């Protein structure tokens, strides 16, 4: 292996070593049944392991039933749901990759339709009861809907906060018990923990609201509790929205403060996304919060500056995510010290073997030796053709 290629250098976090710096970003599939993984989930996630991504995250797994985004979301609020994931975990490990789980609670963005069904994504109504499950009461820091026409959530009281925190802890224990070796807390995209952080979602006047310290309190409590429930050798990630990109919302300076505090309670890597507090995270803005033009809104690597600043100023590892599509682009991010890991999402759905293709492109695996042995007859032929064409 070419030592100078950082993308394929192993990374040890606590007692867990990732074979490379490529991470499968959590990708919601909206295909579970009663929170249980189905054959689609095995097919979906096992493909990325065959493609040799270093860390393969599940989609967001709801820590309690009311914490689902849709009725079809993956869950881990029961032991049965955790056990349904065990074969997936075992297969990922059999490919020398690391299985990870993202723990999530949708908060006020729950009780909605999947984005690929008619009228989705939008709030469930009583009309959906027979087909998609009746709408349920969502919860949030304040009784504020996501936007006009959405459900009004119930504001969590102190007992409710404790219930949610315990749900995260119980879910973490279940995930560890079935073999997941990395956990990530979803604190981004307008879901419950993000809505506590953002002044646009949290208008409480008690100890869990108000100033930055108050708004960070509950997410930090959850992170500390989950960290305490995990074995010391397993790393904990947190995905955040580094900016809201809306007037009066969460700013990058807030994220620097939060990232440092997350590191203090035992978070090892901050996964730097953005947006979503008032709907789907489709807005795009620069690192000052100024909206981008339509042409530049999805520019390659548009969120990398967030990961770079947090890594430099907060003393925590970071993961860059967002339109990272080219192997050299990913390598340049790491070589520049902008992040410790790169997360690939849509590009991996398009090309599940992106890591293996990246290894070829960067000269790490010119003879295709990283491919699964079961594919040797195919890659050997490709190597022969390549040599003939040289």
C-alpha cells in the first residue's frame, strides 16, 4: 500500500481501528417493518462492506417508537429490533470493516410520510392510519411545529427528558450487545437533539433553554449518559448541524463551543453536516451563514470548512460530509488536515464499490487485491485487460 495515501491509512479511535478513512454516512431507507430490519437492510449495508468502506453506519435508528421519522424507520427500542441487525453486523465484520449505528430521535420531525411515497415527505394524518400507521404525538423542547401545516409537538417536561435520555442509553446498550463497534448520536437536521440546541427550536425558559449553555444542556447530558453506558474501547461520534443557515439560528461559533464540550464528555468525532431546523436540510449557506446561490448550493465539499474549523479550534476529531464524490477530493481533504474521516452518502448509493475504485484511482490497489476473494475471477480479468492496454 502507498503510505502517502491518507484515505487508506488505518485510524485507531480508543480501542477500535478503522481500516481506512472512508465512512458510509447513515442513509435512511424507510423500509423497516415495526422498526425491524428486513432483507433490504442486509442487502443495502452488506454491499458497502463488500466495497470495503472502513466504517459502515446503519441509517438513523429510532431509540423509541415516537422517535421515528416515519412508520417505516429502523428502530432499536426493543431487543428484537437489535437482534434483527446481528446478521448485518456479523457480515460487515467478516469483510474486515467496522459496523456502526446512528442513534436518533426525530422529535418534532417525526410522524411523517417517507419521501418517496405519494405526498411525502409531509406529516401523517388520520387518512394514513390504515396504510402507514396513525399519526402520533411528537415531542420537542418547545411546542413549536417544524413549519406551517405540521404537527404541533408536546414540550417535554423533566420526566419526559429523563425518559428520552434513558431511551438513548438503552438503545446504546442494545447496539453494543449485538456487536456494533461505533455509535453516533444524531444531533443534526432538526431532529430532537438539534432542536434543543437551536434557538429556532428551543424557546424554553428553564434550565434546558435560554442561553447557549442551557440549550446545550440536554444534548450534552445524553452524550455523557451514552458514553458512560459504552465500553471504553468503543468510540462515540456525534453528527451536528454546524449552522442553521437561518436568521437568529445556530451559528458556527456555537458549534465550536459545542464540539469542545462534546469532547469533554467523551465524544471522539464530530460529524459536520448543516441545516434542517425548519425542514429538510436543503438550504445551503457558507460558513458565515450567508445563503449560497443556486449554482453553488451543492458545490463539492461545501461543508468541509465546518469540519476544518472544529478540528482546529475544538480539539476534537472531525468527519467531513457533503458532496464528496471524487477520490482525489477526499484525499485532499485529509491531507490538508481538514478532517480525520470522510463520509460518503449518495455517491456510495450510486457506486457501492467507491472505496475499491478509489484505491485503484489513487494507486493503492493497482492489482485489485483489496477486492473480496469471491470476485477474484472478475478482477483478475480486469487486471489482465489493464496490463494489455498499457
